[in-house]
C-alpha cells in the first residue's frame, strides 16, 4: 500500500537548473519496484531528465512543453501492482506590464470612474492591489468609495474627491508552489476637478438578495462593501443573486448566477472479501459529484475489460460490477496456531483477531521459528506454514547536529547507525523533505563509504534547511534530522522607487531584502546615464548609508539627463546582488552654469563675419552676422 503519493503542483516557468520532485513510497513485502506514467504513457527512466530516487520521480531542468501533464506512480512486486492518484504538473508565469504610458483621466468631484488594470499574460489567477502615487501607499479596503475586482483587477471609484488626484498603479501578485512574483503597471494619472454639483451623491449603499430562494444565513455582506461572501459552499447555495445599489435619488440592480461543482466523493466503497470457488462476488462503488463522475476499475495497475472469460462487467448508476470465479475457498474458521509443532497458548503477548491474524507483541529472538495456521470449514481442513525470522532493529547511533556556516565553507553532517548484520544497510539524505540524488549533485555533496556522513562542499544559500538522514534495510528504517544555517551576503533590495526629481538630485526609496542571517551593514547606490552603459557609484546624502536605512538622496547629477539606479546591500560577508534597475527618469532642466569660451571670429563674404565659441573645449556653433561693422565692434568691446 502507498505510504506517500504524488501531489499536483505549479512550477515557475523559465526557472533555470531547477528540479521537480514527485514523491512516491509504498510499503510492500517483497520490496516494490517503481515506474511512472505521463498522460498514460510509461516514462523512460534513467535518462538525463527523468531519474528515480527511491520511488520518487525527479525531473531535471523542467520544460513546460515536455513536462506538463498528469503523472501516476506504479508500485509493483510479485503479489500485485498498485497505481497512485494522478498528480498534475503545470507551469506558472507572470510577464511584466508593457512599458507604454497609460491614458490620463479627468473626473468631476462627486462622480465615479474606473481604472483598467489590463494585467499582462499570466497563469494561474492573480491577486490585485492598487497603490496611490508611491509604493507602498495601497488603496484602503475599508474605504467604501473604492473597490478592486479580483477577477479583472480593475479599480472602481464611486465618489471622487479633490484629494484623489494623483497617479494610480496596478500591483499584481502570483503565488506558485515554490515562489511568489509581483509586478506593477505604469502610473495612470487621475485629475479631479471641482464643480458645485455633485454626481452620485450621496454614495450609494448596497444590499444583496437571492432571487430564487432564501438568502443563506452564512452569507456575509455589508451596506458599504460590494463583496458577498459565502463560506463553505454547498449545492444549496446555487441560484441567482442580485446586488442592489440605492440612495435617496434612486436605485439600480445587477444579477449573477452561482453554479456549484464538486470533485468525486465516495459514498460506498468495496472491502476485502473472501469467497468460495465458483461462487459470485458483488463489489459496489458509489460516488457523488458534479458533474456526475464516471467509475473505472483497475486490477494490478491495469484497467479491467471484458477480455477475461471469468469476468462479467455490468454497469449500474454508481459503478456496480459482478465478478465470477475467484480462486480461494471460504469462509474459513481458524482453529489454532502452532510454533515448531507446539500449540500456541494465547496470552498477554499473543492474540488472534477475528479474521485469524496472529499478533505477537514485544517480539524477540525467542519468537523465531516455523508457524502453522490450522483452519477448517464444512468443505474440509487445511493448514499453512511460514517461517518467522527476527532481526535487530535499525537505530541511529550518531545523529547529525545543527550547523551554522558561511557561504562557500564546507560542512560535514554525521550519521552513523547500527543494524542487523545479516542485512545490508543503506543511507539516504533529503533536504526539506526532497530526496538528494548524490550521484548527480555535480560535486555539491560527497558521501563517505560504509557510513552515512554527508559532506557539503562550498555551501550555498539555497542549501540551507532541514537535512534528514535515513538508515534503511529491507525490514525497517530509522531517521534523524538537523538544521543547516548558511550565512551569506544580503539578497537584492526590492521595490526601488525614484521620487522628488530635481535638476541635480533625486530621492530613492527601497525595501530591505533578505539579510541571509548576517545583519546588513550598509548600502551603496549605483547609477548610469544615457552617456554611458557602465554602472558607477553615485554621490549620496548621507555619504555612508547605514544598513537600517531604506531611503537616500543622490546628488551631483547632470540636469536634463536620463538616469536609472540600483541599490546594493552588503554585510561582513560581502556585497549582494543589486536590486532590479529603477525606471528611467530624466532630471529637470536648468540654466547653463558656465559661459562659452574661445570666442573668436573672422573671414566670411562681404558684409558678413563668422563668430565662433566653444563649449567644454569642442567647437559647437557657427553663427553668421550681417550688420554694420561699427555696431559689431561696440558689441565685441562689451563682451570683452
């Protein structure tokens, strides 16, 4: 039987050098062998992409085209085959918003408006928030004038006020099984104009009702909130619901239908059965669900069909089948057990269940031997004999200890175990519950022969977590875990915003990244302009930005120049990765601060004079004058 089965997951698309692990572990005697199916077709295991670790399937460098689908694990031994539940692997993604500027809007005070989010391509569904002017000034949900649709992402404003003027940004988040990603749109400018006549005033209140029945008592709503909440949906909640908006000037309504569906649920299942030879066995499985579920039968991992002469398949509403010819006689009455030819006397350490199973408690070497079960029914008598061997239990004698290392250091996690000398002992390791494939770890892990010690070479931040050592024989296993903390340079800061743009300075604001178990000591600001693609350290106020800071002023910029910035955090272990670059901004224009130099002139046609000057040492302009030479002389004297 299965002890662990695979679970469905959504994997981030485009994640390089990643792995997907689908767990599968069965309890079987003799031990089971494993295979896997993808969309009903057996996978070729042992390749560079698909490998088995114990019974679990590890997919290296997952690809959305090749690896999307339904996976099932098959566990097999000479006694039969079982097939796991289906686990669906899908790939999630969230693209960035387009860089185009958004259309501005103008609304009169008291009127309503809507900002369209127009989210980028994504899978699965997003959650939506909006912020006003700067991050993280999010729109408050408790303000009844605002509503954010979690279907379209659109932002609705019921009654505009003058202080609503500003830029609005749509902030989208996608939650996957192993990561979370967010992105936000360009700002959409809203201008609220004052007029003496108010529209949609007062702000309408809301009420809900069920058109085709009574409103469920569990329904949650208020006159200010546009959301109706129905917890723990059931089939009784299906129907048409109506939202009514009303104020002293009138009302308006809108209707929507709720259709409830449910995955299959067993109402009646089969149980283990024993029947006489040539008798009939009826097994019934009943399931409920919406849409109506279909029922299929599987024997040893293969779907049953009418090709077997002893099998008659007959459908009923829930999946009723009639099976003929099973191979064991019954029912049996177990009359006793013997050990080595001597009848066993039941007591505190021995018990027999109603189905004849012998239970032995506090087992020891003295319980080894040949056991015989004697049974009879009206057709006759029979017995069955088996030999019981007792082995020493597997125990962890030296458990791994918690460790704390810096990034790039080596660390050894010890793991020793005792076991029965007649059996082989194997050691396996897992990180955060995922088995480690030491043979294909590219040198990240090394094992010592005959003992379970694990050497972690050049420890990285991604290797921090709970390491579990398992010592295993064909009979039993023992496990022990330890926590590894890896300290390293900080992660990249996030949410970098540029504000208060002036002629030669800007203000930056950011949020702290992961400190990776070592306090952030300081930040440096990097920037580049349209004059060069090279990132350079910028002049800041204060000059030294402490590790607890989340803002700084950048000075010494050139007016009317395009810039973008990055923030880098550092601690005693080094500097981390830079933040994502900020949006490109342009400093404000300013009057020139240096007069032209190298004033000169001469030549030209009659009645003309060429005047030249330089800016920053290079010849920049030529200007032709046609005027009276006396006027020019006077002007030249004034300049000199």
